[in-house]
């Protein structure tokens, strides 16, 4: 899971990023509203933690532009403004949750877990499921009926994204950013090589779906009976 943390207090940002890293989240930090908005519009994040009082552009303005761009990424707002009217403004503008400073780190983490669980079909024991094929988020395995197979880190990241967004076509550019990151040594055929590996592993499991290539667009999970 990749989280965008937009917080201008660098000490607080560093502390929160450290906690999130320990919980196995990938964290990208931005330190003002304009930078945060630029990152957010890349649309490669599973969650955004967004401060309100920031230089260049405040959190409310960033939130409105994110929602104006039709991005549905979950957003938690952080602010020293605890007044009810500010909470209402944030929620009405499209925030999913709101925490007033000072807050406890355990409470923030509980809210992060609650919002990230809403993407995809998260089941017990830290697993993600699609058509009865289970992706174990701790062991990095795919399991179906009595068969199990391990995944490399990049295979896992690809499957994680596809399972969390099964109803959409995963655009190639977006998938590359999510798996290889913003600064990478990606080569043009890398993604298709990994897709080939994954298709073979799904065949081994006799999974009820396959990874379909949508020419010029990206990839999508498709039930086998529609072939």
C-alpha cells in the first residue's frame, strides 16, 4: 500500500512516516499544498493523509482539486482547527475522515487501516480475494483451493493492485508507477515479462480468471468463461 503524506511540519511528517514504514506502508512525503497536489494528481496512492494549514495551498483547496479531478482515493485530514464547522467543511468537500491535532498515533493507524480495507474485498488474516483466489498480504502467496504459489515483490505489487481494483482496466503507466515507483530503471518490456510470469502462475492454480491485455491501455482481470 502506498500512502501520500502531505504535512508541512517536517518533524511530525518524519515521525508519522517512520510509524507507517514500520507497518509496511510505502510513504511519499510532501511539505506544502502545491507539492502535495502535484503528487496526488499522479493517482498512484491508496490513501492520502492531508494537513489543512499549509503554505502555498491549504488542505481544503488541495482536497477540492483532488475531488474535482474525479479521484476517489481515501483522504484523512489532519488539522489543529478542531471546530465543528471546519470538520463539516472538510467532510463536505470530500474527505473520508478527520483528525484534530493533537491526536494519538494508534488512533491514526486504526483509521488508516479502516480506510485501506475499503478498497477491494479484504477478508480475515490480512488477505485480499478475487473470485475465490486469495492473495496473502503477509506471506506474498496466491492460493486457490488446495494449491498455493509464491510471488516475487513486483509480482505481488501487481496482483495487489489488480485485486484491489478488479472492476477497472489498470492503465500501464499507472501500474508502472505503482510497482516501479517514480524514480526507476524501468525498461519497456519489463511489465509484460512480469505479466507473463503471473499468467503462468494463475494457470498453475487453475484460477477462474486470467489477466487480459487491453491493447494500448493496460490490463484487467477477466473471468475465463468469457474468453
